[in-house]
């Protein structure tokens, strides 16, 4: 049993386990995201911009930004969960504030609400100059897995098979 924090809530967060979970994601690696920092209720991810992130307008594709935001928010929320639980995004609101033209993007996710079945995280994305590129909010439902499913790396399915 883990010790209780000063708020009287069992301290469930384990940075090393969270890092292993995030880094076991094939999608995380496909996009090239890096987990810089994870703390109780927060997560900082970085994305070195690569040619496959760029759209036909010469800027980072909005889908890349929303994936980065969703991941940063989910990791932050994951720090408030018990083993066997995971967040599943049910709603996301993103505002694109400026064209992402930089070499590196940093997303900072923080828990806005936890407890109960719904969790909310706020995410800010900036480029290497500190220019705000996007801001987002995700709402997730808390789901349970079989045993400790969220900590089990999975192999991507073979092409053409599901």
C-alpha cells in the first residue's frame, strides 16, 4: 500500500511506470514524440518537427498538433489513475493560435479535473521561441482494463489485418 499525500489521497503516481507506458505506444514513436517530464498531474512532451508532419501549406498539420495535445493531456491524467485504469478521450476542443513553423514543439498538459468517471486536462503547445501555437482541452472517461492492460506494450497489427 502506498503512502497518502498531504491531501489524504493515496499517492498512485509512479513516473518510471508512466514513462514505460507512454514509450510502449507505437503511435507515440510513429509521430516522434518525446516525453520530457512527467509529474503528479502534469506532463511535458516534445515533438521535433519532421517532413512528414508538414501539410501542403508548409506548416505542421493540425492533426499532428491535436495528436500531440491529446497525448500530453492523457499522460497528465494518467498520473492520477490506479494501475489497470486508463483515460479514453471522449471529447477534444483545440484552438489553433498561430501557424506552427518551428523546429520543435512542446506540449504541456495539466489536470483540470480528476475524480469520478470523467477527467479533464488542459494543454498548451508552443514552438521553440515560446510562441503559442495551440491550446486544447480534453475530456476523458475513466476505463478499466483487464489486469494491468495499460502497462502492456502491444505489437501493431499486420497490414491488412485487424
